[in-house]
């Protein structure tokens, strides 16, 4: 087994109300920053042992589907790297 870190980034799908992002965007615009859009996201770093990077990604995907994200309203990305 090898140690991996799987990073799962969970964000609301486009079109789903994101009040945190709306408030943050307004505040940044008041500070003079010009933005087209802003979405908030949660990032989960999972340290786990697996036989391969594909196995680690598969396990992280199952965790995202079952708990970390609600597939009805969330999109998520998974990146896997061998732990240092």
C-alpha cells in the first residue's frame, strides 16, 4: 500500500443559490475588484493508503458521493497525489 492525498473540491452547481459567494463578491467589488463571477467551495484533503492512485481516486469518489457532496446540488473535482 502507498500513502496518497486525495483532494476533493465541492462547490454548488451553477444556478444554485450561493449566498456566501454573492456576499463575498459584493464585498470584493466594493473594494475595487472587478469580477465576472465568484463561487464558494469546500476543500477536503483525505490522507489514505491505497494500492494505486486510481484506487485512491475511486475511494475518494465514493466518499464524495455518499457524504461530502450532494450530487443534486453540488459538483466536485478530485485530485490525487502520492503523499510525500
